[in-house]
């Protein structure tokens, strides 16, 4: 008589630990907006710089050339502002970087969401003459 080893072994039950997510309550924070020519990235952090939520025009459901529109930036900011309200955030500092079309639209959307803006800073990097340019084209 042949007895398979698998039938003799007792089946182990795997217990999974349920980890409860602790909701953070933050009264003030920072919003970093990076507006590129193709997309708008929004990051919500606390005052220490720890990321609480983020969103882009792409995650808001826009694809291709529509990601670079101000409307896409507004809808991305509305989703981030909703999560900010969930954290209990009432006032934010806004840091804007980049030349994209979503710069002004994100601030309007943040005001419309009912979050108080304490400061707006433009942190776009500006080259102090930068690297040597390519040689001039001869046609």
C-alpha cells in the first residue's frame, strides 16, 4: 500500500494580520505643483515634507495631449484637495514649478475646494547662463 506524503501532512492555516491604517490629522501642509508641457503633477505633504497624497492629470483619467490642458490640472487638483479635506487640512502653502498650462488652474481649483492658501511661491529653476549651447545650424 502506497500512501502519499501530501495526504499525511496536516494542512496549515495561514493567519493574516489585519493592520489598521491610522488616519493622520493635519491642520496645515504644503502642495507642490509641477506643471510640465505634457502633464501636471501635484503632491500634498505635511509641514515636514512627508507625502500624504498625490495626483496627476494622467491619474485623473486624461491621456495624450489632453493631459497638458488646464482642465486636466483642475480635475487632478480636485482629487488631491478632497484627500486633503479627509486629512483635516484647512490651510496650505503652494509651491509651483514649471512652465505648463496647469499653473494657474491648480490654484483656482484649490481655492474652489475651500482650502485656505497661506503662501504661493514660484520655485521654477532658472539657469544662470547654463551649459554651453549647441553650435549654430548652417543651412
